[in-house]
């Protein structure tokens, strides 16, 4: 889906939950979509400032609210700020994450690549939440002594 379609879908889903589409909500969604990948709150806020602005606290509250609505998900990784990405109900794609413990780069792991892990955990009465946490490791650039 292109950026316009993702934003339209997000706003439609928001309205479908009886939520108002406010300027900060639309700006935060547009920022996450435009930035792509897994931006942190500061990166989202910087993009929001370039799109009409909002107070930093408003950006944080809006990110949290959009996560509660299921439009965004947040990802935790080692010693790095929380990152955000569009939720599967918006994109239609479920994925996991791996994060570099050195530079913080987050990469997607297709859900089907984690099916054996999910099955293993399910057999032990444990349900994995793919979108919430990241596997920890080191990216190639950091492993070679680069900046990542």
C-alpha cells in the first residue's frame, strides 16, 4: 500500500471505532507512515513539527492512544527508545523484529519465519506477541566496527 492508502485506511479504522480524527492524530499517523520503518517518539515529533506542529506531550499521548486503538504498535529493544510502526490491522502484514543492541536499527522478520518459535511456545501454553518486542543482536555494520 502507498502512503496515502495507509493513511486513509488508518483514518477509516479510527472513525470505525467511533474516534474523532483530530489534527494531532492525523499528523502523527502521517509522520509514522512517511518516516517508514520503526521511528521513535522524538523522530515522530520532529516530523509532526514539520507538518503543522504539536506539543511534545501531545505527540507522546497521541502515539499511546493510537497504540490503544490498534493502529500503531510499539517495539521494545535493548537500551533503545521505544519504536513505533503501523499495526497489522492497517497494513495487513504481521511481523516480528530484530534490533541491533549497538546502533538500535530495527528490522522486520516475516511472521512465517517465526512460525516454528510460535508453535514451540504454543505447545507450552504461551502465546507470542510478535509486534511488541525485538530479538536482540548486532547488525553487520556494528559487527564490523561501523556506525550501523
